[in-house]
């Protein structure tokens, strides 16, 4: 595993997420997020999860973010729509709290013995391995997710429908 | 060190050649589109651009167009979002080119103790990678539509994104039945398993999936009858209304690049990819000298016949300018080349080929078969564009969601039943 | 290989910690975004970042334990993220129709 790739992808991911949360313009934010999704897919490739990496691009960048940008364009936001109220105290408190959470998590994680990754077994992360597990051990979860998607579709249709009051 | 250098060269070539192929295909397709539309509409088509009086049936026109577009003034309107306005055409073109990297051009061949695959990246989930990358192409169009800050461009971008999301579903579902037959997501396996027999190719085996996939591919590449994002009768020019010069031409090139990729994908999945009809890779490899000999004989005969035919057509004063000499420019070299090949064959006779050379000949033949199939598929795209009118937006959505999506799902069930039956 | 380069590689080795810490940082950045952003669209995107950081943790640990189960959880999380985005954006559209705003502070009263 090449450490340079890890650091490059990690830097891009974090940088783009930081840029996104400081953005006011949702399209710029969405583009930053797409770049960070791509570098996350790169990290998944480094972790030998090729299938998940492709799914990451297909689902997140190709479907979810297209939907986001579609909605942003659909709303046709003007400059004055993008102005939102600011609360400096609130932001400061949030910064402190999330900094504390990072510190806590890092301290907890470093309690794990610093072992590097073992050699991966043959066929790790391939479509076959994932598929056979999905339709045996996780088949109920798979069905439930299917049901959830159906509920999601119905919910989205109901929400998006124009109401005819009279 | 030497093997390392060889490895480096092979990888570089694998990365460069797909781009080169796409860039060669684009002017060729532009020419084919203009000449094809002229043929369908019964008019001569482009034939004015000339170099030293040689017109080449309008083949000079793409180069003239390229020169014109490069030297035009590059206008960036004042109301646009500059960064995304400039970025959008680059995204459109680069995404289109990256997709080509996983397409297999020929059968993997034994080479220097290892296996040389004619595919830049043989990834485990090749089909999914292509679906993911084609869905990235929409970002270029959407960003162009948004950054132009123009209502027509915005409407074009909106239409494009909605269309892309809708048709991606039927495209993915149509591919599933192909994957079920092949039992693999790797494109090279899908091609290998189709075999050399045309009757075993997926478009015979699974015609419904083929139809759905081709229709969805038309929608994904924004070609007529689904070219609503740039429908010029309603939206001026759609998402590239505000673009000019090289930036416009990048969108234009991206459209053709997408067409090449869609054709390559259709050919790979449904029309046997690099498989030469009725000529198995192994049979071809063992009998390469035999096939090569008779192919060269046939080629020589064709050259001589064609060249003679062209040379006969030469008549001074037919047009009264240098166009008179066009038949001769092609005819005489063709005759000479044909005769030369013939003499060479007679002198050399049938000679046995070393194994390496046979492998290379097979690979080259397969690459050209594949490219020829892709060109034919591109012609289908052009043919449909100049035959079928653009459909209305609600019809587009109805077709995608209410007709093709259920049909694609039904096809998966049918495939499953057929697989159980066998 | 040169002895010094071996030494260098040991120091540069990427362990499970690197990935977990990165995921933690991403999670906290997403959380920070949800809290400080008032733009409802970017808040939804921050929730996607949260889900991605969880995915990264799962996949890193799947690689660590050499078990594919983590990948499956990641796939399920992706499906949930898709549903969440679809529903969330539907809500955003209907809210925008009522209030002509995407500021979360404008949605604090129940009456429409």
C-alpha cells in the first residue's frame, strides 16, 4: 500500500469537505463534495475494496449528487436566497465541540495496537465474495433495504406532488 | 531493467492508444455525420473545402472546422460563473475519454512469458465502472447549464440531468441480464464467452436487453430522438448556448466521443466485441499463415479492381479543374499497390509464420474488427438521428419510466427463467 | 533496495489508525457542517459526509479483519443515503414552495 497515495487522497478529501462546509453557494459545495467522493473512492481502492469504490462513484457521485444539483438548479436560487443568518457564538461552540470529539476519537483509536494491515485473502472485496455473502448471511437485511427503497420512492413521489387544494 | 522498461512502454501505449483512437474517430464521425445526413436528405453534402484543389469528398471539412473553431474569438460572457463556465467543457470531454480505458480491443495474448491484454485496465467490475463514468458526463452539461446563467442553458441542463437519471436505470437493468449470461462483470470475459459464432452473440441471445440498452444509450449520449438538452427549436442551443470557439467545440467533441464510447459498449456487450465472425481466436492463431495469405490475395484483387474502376472514370475536362485528377490520385496507387502485393505473394509463396507473429496478426485483425463494428454502430447513431424526429419531453419521461423500466425488469425475470430452463 | 529507503518505508507505513483517524476527522467535519451551516441543501450534503465517514471506517476494518462483511454494511449505508437524499430533497422542494427560502431558520414555525 503506497503511503503517498493515502496522504494525497486523505488531504483532498478533508480539504474539499472543509471547503464545502464553508460554502454559501450550494452548487460549489456540491462540486467540492463530488471531488471528495472521488478521492474517497481512491481510498477504497487502496483498501482493496474495488467494488465499493466503483459503487461509491456510481451511487454517490453519479446518482445522489446529480439529484442534488438537479434540485439546486430546479429551485432557481437567486443571490438573496443564499443569504443566511449567522450566529458567531453558535459556530464557535460547534467548532470547540467537534474539536473535542476528534480528540476523543483519536485518543480512543490509538488504544488499538498499531498493527499494519495483514495480507488480504484471495478474492477479497470482489463482486463474487460480496454477492455470496449478501444472498446468504445478509439476505434479510437486503430485503429490508429493498423495502426501504420502495418506501423512499413512494415518499419522494408524495412529497414532490403538487397539492391541489381547491 | 529491460523488462521494466518494456512494462513501462506497454502501459504507456495502453493509456495513449485509446485516446488516440477516440481523437481519430471524432473528425471521421463528423464527416460521416455530414455526408450521411446529405445522403439521407438527397443532397451532395460538404465538398467545398480543398487543399491544392484536392477535395477528398469533403474529408477536408473537419480540419477546416477545427481550424476555424480554434482561431475564433473566445467569448466569456459577463454574467457567467467563470470558474465553472470554463471547467464544464473540460469535464465533458475528459470524462468521455476516460471511459474508453476498460474496453477490450482484442483477445489477451501470450507475450514474453506473461499475458498481454489489450485493455488499459482490466478491472473486476468493468461494466459498473463504465456505467459510473458515463453518469459522470452529465456534470459537464449541468455545470455548463448552471454556470451560463441563462434560462435556455439552465433548462437544457435540467433536462439533461433528469434524462440521465431516468435512462441510467433501464441501462443498468438491461446490462444485468448480460451479466447473468456471462457470470462476470469483467468486459473481457463477456466478450470471450460470446464466442465467434454470431448466433451466440448477445443480440441474438437477448434481443430485448439489446434494444433497451441501445435506446438508453441514445438517451445517455443526448442524440436525437433524445436530444432535448440542446433542442434547438425550443432552447436555442440548450446547455451550450453561451459557449463559443474552442469551448463550444469541446462540447461538440464530447458528444462524438460519447457516441464512440456508447457504440464500443454496445458492440462489446451485445455484438461480440473483438470476436471475428465465425473465426475462433485459437483456430485463427494456429492457421494464421493460411488466413493471412488468402486475405492478402483478396486484398490485392480488390485493390486492382477498385483502382482500375477509378482510373477508367478519369476524363479530362469533366469539372474543368483539379478535381478531374481525383480518380487518378487514388486509382493509380491502388492498382500499383495491388499488383505489388500480388507479385510479392507469387514470389514468396505461402510461408510459415512464427508463433509470435501469428499472435500479433490475430490481435491486429481483432482490433480492426472491433473498430469496424464500432464504426458501423456509430453509423446507426447517425442514421437514427437523421431519420427520427425529436420526441416531446413528457413522452421521453413516459418512455423511460413507464415503458422501458418495467420491460427491463421483465427481461431480467425472463433471463432467469431461461437460465433455469437450460 | 537501498537500506535507507527501507527505513523510510517503515516510518511511512499506513496502518489502520490512519484510516480511522481520517474517518473521525471527516465525521466531525460533517457534524460541524450540519451545525454551522444554515443552508438546508449544504446541511443535507454534510449528512452525506457523515455517512461516508462511517463507510470508510467499515471498509478499513473489513480490510483489517479480512472479512467482507464491512463492505456489505457499506452497500446498505449507500442505499440508505440514497433514500435519505431523495426524501430530504423532496422535503426541501416542498418547503421552498411554501417559504421561498432555503434558510433553516425560516422553517422554525409549524404553520405554513
